[in-house]
C-alpha cells in the first residue's frame, strides 16, 4: 500500500513538473532585432473588432497553448537593387535610373500590424521582390512628373519626391524606407549627355571670353594707369605744398585746441576727482552706517539670544523640576494613601473578626443558657462581677482622707437620720451605682442583683 502511494505521488509530481515546464516554454521573450507576432485568439481592438494578430517589440509575452501561436519578424534592413530602365519622363524622354534602396520592417504600432498581416511567413527574398515591385512603380510615377533637367540637376528634389512616394506605399505592407541612393541617370536619346556637352562647351566659351575680356581690361588699365600716374604726380606736388601749409595751420590750430582741451580736461578731471571723492566719502559713510546698523542688530540678536535662550532653558528646567517634584509628591501621596488604606483595611478586617468571634461567643453563650437571653446576661455578669466590683472599689480607692471630724449633736433630721449617717450616705452615693452603669450600657440590672429603689420608695 505504501509503495503504491509513493508511486502515485511521484507520477503526480512528474506530471506537475511537465505541465509547469510546458507553461514556462510558452513564455516567449522578444529580442530587440525582432518583432514577436502572436496570432489566434488575441482579443479585440478599441472598436471591438477581433484582431488578427498582436505585435510585441521588446519585452515578453505569454502564448496561450492551443488558442494562440507565434512567429517572429526580422528587423534586419534589406538592401534592394532597383535597376529601372526606360522610364518615361515628363518630356516623353525615356531614362535609366539605377538605384539602391535600404528598407526594413517598421516598428510603428499601425505599420507593424500591417507587417504582421502581410509579411508574416514570407521569406526574405519574397519580401525583397514585393518591395522592389512597389519601388519600381513609384520611381516611374515620380519620373513621369519631372523634367530631365530637374532630375539631373536637382537631385535633392528628386530623392525627396521618391522617398515620400515610396515611404507611403511601403507602409501599407509594414515596411519603412531607410535610405535611397541613385547611382546614375542615363537616357536612350543622349539628351542628358548632350546637356552635359552643352554645359561643358558653354563653360569653355565663357572661360575664353573671360580671358579675352581680362586681357583687354589689362591693356586699358595699363594706359589709364600711366595717365593717372602723371596727373597724380603733378597734383601730388601741388597738393604737397598746399598740404604743408595747411599742415602748419592745422598744427597751430591743433596746438591751440590741445591746450584748450587740456585745460578743459584738467578742470573736468579736478571736478570729477572732487565729485568722486565726495561720492567715495558718502559711500564710505553709508557703508559704515550700514555696518553699524548690522553690528547693532547682531549685538541685539546676540543679547536677545543669550537672555531669551537662557530664560527659556531655565523655564524648561524649572518646569521639568516642578513636574519631577509633583510626580514624587504624587507618588509619595499615593504610597501613603495605599499604606493608610491597607492599615485601615487590616484594622477593619481585625475588628470584623473580633466582632464575629464575639458574636459567635455570645451565640454559643445564649445556646448554653438554653436560648434564654436573660440567663445568658446573668452568666456574663456573673463572669464579670469580680471585675465590676474591682471597678467600684477602684473609684474610691485613691481618695485620701487623713482625718474626718464629725460634729453631730445627735439630733435627727426630718427623714429621721443623723448628720453622721447623712454624710456616709452621701459619700457612698458619690460612687456610680451599678444600676446606672447598666442603664448607660442600654441594659437593665438583673433581678438577682436586686431591684433599684426610687426616691419615692
């Protein structure tokens, strides 16, 4: 039984591992030089229509088994040699335009979708042939709209027109134009060659004409130069004399102006120096005033910081000390209160225990007296009679009577008592009667001790 369970577990683990590896194998990473194209059930676009494929450039994606599959589109540029022959120009002149185009699959989202729909599964040579057909058609179209002179002389305009037209058509199948290179342009009638010869002859003739004109201009210029030389020499002599005189006059004027300007400059310099000195003093005073203000402000801030900060620190210290003392007092008070409470609680419990024990003793005493409370009281009094007598004796024990002199005439009063008997009776009455003690205790004197007599009896 144990071996069969182990075998089943092993089989389950193997199946799970195989499924896990299969799932991992469907997680595809896209290289930077390729486009990952997922097709099958890949969802829908923003309008709700089902998409035929999903293109991913860079990153990775999971390919759902059974429902989805995948292929790669290579982004490597393709060089296409287009040997265009007998293309009819705008002047109805047939020209040959051999050129080379560099194209590749585009990574723009919409164009990349076109490539997935139209180029997926095609080999490289098939893509090149398809591109070549499109390029040939657009080249012929561009040449048909331009004259030979434009094609031959304005190459930039020609290449721009070719690039624009070819780019638009290539995007429809998912490609983009990278580069265009036109190697040469020829025509069957020799028109371009004739244009070249014409341009060369014109250039040669222009050069010869220019040389002749330069020779003529040289001879004329030489004659003019001799004439001008003589005229200019004579004029120069006259001008030299006049110039010397004018120079002397100008020198005199210049000296006068110089001295005048020097004086003016000296005056202006002196005034400027005075002004600058005054400004310098003013700026110095202003700077000193600002410095004094800043120093006073700094001194005020320093003093304020010293006083305020120290006061704040002392205030905080006092508050902390007060809080600490208050906390100590609170804790001492709490401890004393707890101690008093514990002491009173212990005393209360002790008093309670004493009363409980006394109550239990009295209950047992009443039970011993047969349940008669009066008999129980008699037993208590009998038990305490000695102590009560001792208390009565103690009341008169300390009375010190050294000598008592009684003057008694022997006559009796209205109550039939002599003066001596009245004195002794009053002396005994000063001791608290036993009945009074019982009344203060809230009890009556037992009958076996005798009944208390009233004054009437």
